[in-house]
C-alpha cells in the first residue's frame, strides 16, 4: 500500500500508519516530532510539505545543521515527490547571488547559519513562507541559529506553520521545555521503538556490552596520575577556589568561566592563579580520560601537544617530577585492550558493513592504522570539517562506503547526526557517551535496512561505566517525560492505493 497524493510520486512512498498519523497532527499546529532514527522523519516532513503546499500557496524552508544532511533531504524529496523548484542554499553561494535563489525557489534546503546571516542582512524575508522544518531540533537551545530563525519566522510569516524533527530532544525536562519554547511548539508527537505501530518496522538489533580490564601498565600509570590530580585538587581547595576535592569536568569548566569573568573586571593575581590551577586540573583529568578509555596513541599525541604549549598550566605540569614520571610510563604503554576487542569484532563481522564510533580524532586515526593491517578490512575515516574533511569529501566517503569500496567506517561525532548511511549491519561504540542524545543517534546508524549488532566497549572501573549508565538513565527519563505528552492523531488526510 502506497501513499496517494497529487504531490507525491505514485508507488514511491509506502504507507506507515504512524507516519501518516503524525503528519496529520502536524499539518494543523506547530509540532515537535520525536521518533527513533531510521523511522522516517524526512518522510513525515514530506507528507506535511505535500499537504501544506496542496492547500496553500507559499514557500517552504527545510533546515538541517550540515551541508551533507541538507543535500540528503533534497535528494529524498526529489526521489519521492512531484514537487518542483527545490534548491540547496548554503554559504558556498555568494551573498549577492543568494537573493535570486530565494526568489526562484519554492522549497529551500539550507544550513541555519546561512539563513540567520541572510535574515540579518535583509537578503531573505519570511513573509511568503508557509512552512518551516527544523531537523535535528535538539540543537534548538541557547544561542544556536535555530532559535533566532524560528522567532523571526513566527513574527514575519503571514501564515506560519513549523515542524521540528529529532530522535532525542534530551532527558532533562528543562531542556525539552526550552526547545518547545524556542520553536513555538504547540504539540509533541512521540514514538518509541516499543510502540506497536513502530515496532513492526524496527529490525532486530542485538546489543552487546564488552567489558575490558586495564592491564597492569595502565593501572600503574593511572595511580600515578590520580596522585597528581589529588594533590592539585587539594591545592585548589586550600586556596578557596573550589568548594570540594571531588569534581567533574563540567564543574571545573564552570569555575573557570566564573573566574575568567571576574578577572576581566579586576586585576587580582589570585584570580589568574586560580584559573591557571583549574586549567591544569582540566588537562590532567583529560590525560586520565585518554588513558582509561582511549589508549596509548591518543594519550601520547596529547602529551606531545602539551609540550609545545606556552601556557602556565602546561608549564606547571611539565615541571612536576611526578608528571614527568607519568610521561615516561606513557611512552611504553601497549595498546588499550579495547583495540584488541575491536579487531576481533571487525574480523567476525566483516561480511557486514561495520561502523565504529569514537569521541576523539586521535583515536579514530589510531583505529584506522590498526584496522588497515587486517586482511580483507577496508577502513575509511569520516571526520568533521575542523578535523580535515570538507563536507563534499564527507559525502564522497559515505557514498564509497555504501557502494562497498570501504567496509568499515570510523566516525567521530559527524557520523552520529542525521546522515542516512545505508546497509550498516554492525556498530561499535569505542566508548560510551554520557549524552542520551548522542547515544540514541549512534544506535540509529545500525539496523535501518538489515538486522544488526551493536557492541559497546567499556573499560572496567573507569568513567566508561559511569557514562554508560548516565546515558541509559537519561534515555529512560526522556521516554517517561515525552510519553506523558504523547498525542496521537487519526489516519485521515492521506488516502492509499493498493
């Protein structure tokens, strides 16, 4: 059974009741759509666009955070719809030419930064726009461009309607409420993989948690580093710079920002001393994180960078005899046991396409180096623009992976968000992430079209365990809070054909 609609190609879009129900609800009020990755957020957006433009005259703006994602959405619309005058507009088009592109297009796919700039410069006016689609809507907090754009749109458009899409808005109620407020949301449509109308479309996904124990060399280096950290936190406490010896990275960053603001208002040397000590503690904690969860190569790369820095914090670390002892130990560390487990998994799953997620660029490079040595493994790196790949190159890497030129894709966070990477049978998290948003998105890369496996590598008695359970509980909390808001609509506006 397929959707039958004058603006959707015949036989192109199969009916899924939950997609139709959500679209029917979203056509009448500003709606936040929260459904699992791979369950057709773009299809829902297309249904809303088709019905909206069939009823009213005007333009549509489809926002996504990256150019590859923008291009992907346009291709989906071209493949499934009869809609005309579709255009991608990004910062690569000169500002003096973009005005003409806006005028001649009916459906515009764009990155938010470009739209924000063009609204502020007067190149773009929302008066004739009748629908705004916000993809990856969990970004709509703080000063992110989505917030400014939504406010401008709701204030300027003569007949506004907004639909926001995400796999996870976050577990904190305050964050969800901020997203709803910033995007003028009136209704929330939430589905989980367990909902009866969704579960039939979810491919089986085997979950595996692989625990590894740190070897003796790592434990000795860890003990030495923890002694240094304990001494530094004692110093900060005795200075009155922090209230407790127990700290989190978030707490240290907050104190650093607090003292930076105070230091900009008064030239008190104690403030600068506190800032330097906090910076040193942040760097030491980062060394500990790399040691515990990433391994020797990423740690050595960071230590090499430290030696070239000219900050007081780095100088203090390098003048500490204990830290110099840690440096010597780091030089002789073997690979992290996670690397051995990863190689085993890749060898056993190589008949399927494998995607590996890691937090850090240095770890991604180390994984690439090690996997290249395995016969039959053809790995590729998918990293962000800041790390060296242009958005055009990112699209090319994904295409080559889908076409089988590569069979393992090693990703930093760029691979987590939105991109439709087809045919992935196995996903490996090199480390757990404490963010429920990122955890959900990582999982969503596997088992879209085929049954799949998911492996999470966890180093015992490290922050890996804390991060694993933090994300788990945040996700449960999100499901409970959104489940209470769930608003179901009835099948209506879209007819079917057999």
